[in-house]
C-alpha cells in the first residue's frame, strides 16, 4: 500500500475527481519514480513520489485547464475527457474536439491536433507508454516524444 498526499485525498469522493498514476523519470533520489495526476473541477494537480519508504510526495503543478490557454473553436465549456503523462515530460489530454500537449518542464500548451471520434472521446489508458484508439472506426494518433 502506498499513501497518497492528503491534498489528493481531499475531495476525491467528488464525481468530477479522477486520479491516475504514471511513470516518472526525473527524480533526485533515483532514476525512476511515479507521478500522481489528479483532475478535479477543471484543475490538474501533479505530484511526484520522491521517497517510496516514507510516501513522500512533491507537488510540481497545480493549474486550471482554462489558465493553460486551452480554447475550443465554439467557445463551449472545456471538458477534459482523458489524460496521460508521457516520459515524465508531457501531460497529454483530450477535450471533446482536440488533443493538447502541456510541457511539464516549460509550462507551455501545444494543440497537437483536432480529431473526429464517433463517441467524442479518446482513452489514454494508464500504465502504458502508447496511445490507443477510443473505439472501432477511429484513427491512431502518433505523438512525438517531445514538442
């Protein structure tokens, strides 16, 4: 069992709260670790596990999706459908119509591409290093390692 940060547990019962764990490669104590990403009410928060034995986490990011500069064409409310962290460098997330990359080191947003999906969402399964299609009839997205 691994204890997660108290701040991450707060409000985790809310239906708008989604938490996932991903591989992280940039720590001071070792070469590899994990990061915890929480999306709640349009706010991303990211913690990195720095000491496994004592469950010590360091918060590295807390940002509203709107503050990232995400804009949909029709100016509708921005709803994040799925997200994943790749290579400990990039937070990739999808909205109803677009896929975005957010650099965790440079804090810059990049619109990767528009997409058309029959069911209006992509799934980024945690614990994988590749992206998969959301359902039958959709296209594969190939992401660059870093933008």
